[in-house]
C-alpha cells in the first residue's frame, strides 16, 4: 500500500513537472507589443490632406516603435469599408483605424451601419481642418451679416454643393435652411474639386470646403470667403470670423482626423500606442510637417478625446433627428 502511494506521488510529481516544463517556453516566447508590422487602415483616398497627414504620423510611429507601419487606403461607403475591415480584424493592436469625424456620426444617420460607436476607442487626435463657407461671385455679399441677410430672402434660389461622400455637408446645408427658415437646393458632387469647379461656374452659389481647396481663387477674386463654419477660426485665414462668433452657434461642423482601435484591444497595448502617439503629435517637427497638408493642430487633451467625441456624436444624433436626415 505504501509502495503504491509512493508510486502515485512520484507519478503526480512527474506530471506536474512536465506541465511546468511545457508552460515555460510559452511564457518565454511571448513577444512584447509590437513585435511585427502594424497596419493602419484609413477611410480617405490617396493624396488627400487626411492621407498626407496620416503618412506623416505613420512614419513617425514606425520610428518610435521600430516596426513597419503600413498605411492602407480603403475608401468607399462613406468610410464604412475601412471601418468594417478593422472591426473584423483581430483585437491585438496590429490593425488600427485612421478616420475622420464621420466614424462618430455615421451610426446616427445610416441605417445598418454595421457597427456601433462603442465598438471603437479613440487613441490619438492627429489634426483638424476648419471648413470655410464660400460663395460664388454672383452672390451680393462679402461677409457673414450680408450673406445671411441675402440667404434669408433667396434660400430657394441658391444651390449649395454637397459631398456625396460625406454626410456632414448635408447636415450643414440643413442647418442653414433651418436658421433662415427655408430650404436650400442641395446638389451632390463626388469630390471637393468638383464642388469648386461648380462654384466657379456658378452652377452652385455656396459650398463649405477647405482653404487648401479654394483659397487661391479667393485671392484672384473669383469666389468669396464668407466665414468659418467651425468652432474656431482657421490658421490659414486668421482674420476670417466664424459664424459662431457672429451669432450663429449652430452653423458649425467639426472635421477632424483621429486614430482608433477596436474597443477590446488589451489595455496595455492601447496605453503603449497612446503614449507614443502623444509624443508624436506634441513634437514641433510634426506640427511643422502638418503645414503642407492643409491640416491644423487639434489641441485636445488625450484624456478628454473619447468624451469629446462621444458628446459630439450625441449632438449630431439630436440634430439628425430634428432635421430628419437619414440614409440607407
């Protein structure tokens, strides 16, 4: 009996030793993050200002982390192609999403968007681009006050150019209509250059776009810069006031670019990416490299980024319901 017990103990000890021996290589073989290439999927097209800034960021991320960082353009579906690709990837931090403010607002107006806002978590703010409202030379207005006065009497006769690739400009058009008590004629275009060409030809009389797209034509006297439709003035035209500061607080669209990860990515991985990203966007050389892209710093504390985006999404949903904006 004693011999049997001794044999059992010896056998049990052997099994335990074998289990420990097998487990040790697994622990020792675990690689710290990152140990391989990181893929950043972006919803914007190649060559756009968002794409340019994304590549500036990706290169600095590569330098900081010491692994390849590949930026992949996955356009289409107003950002849904890129969003769904990241959503279907592993939650290991090796597939990240670089996108615009549409990520937060899309679920509010698109039926069956395929994701919820809570599926992603904000990692880093890369930059923003304040939009300016431009008017054609045929519009007898030169500033916000004279433009709004003219719009109130002529809303039904003015065409506003919209981007069919972005629901944000549709929201702005509806906001203008609500303020003046009329409905603008909305005409969709596939790209910002197309809307600019239409404005120059007077096919449309107003459009919201960036200084990088339209600024040179203002200098030539071909179109007019009326005011900034963002919370703050743009560095590109610092003397141009915002509609908000002139008494129209609802005539605002915030267009930003940020890095996101799936919400269930391990916390230690998220912390690592955030820490490195904070170093990148606060570096003076990053701010210098941002200038040619037409983007501007988005000076928002990292700790507040998620809450700011969440509040913006709630406000957008409220506006969309009131203005009856929805897409299939």
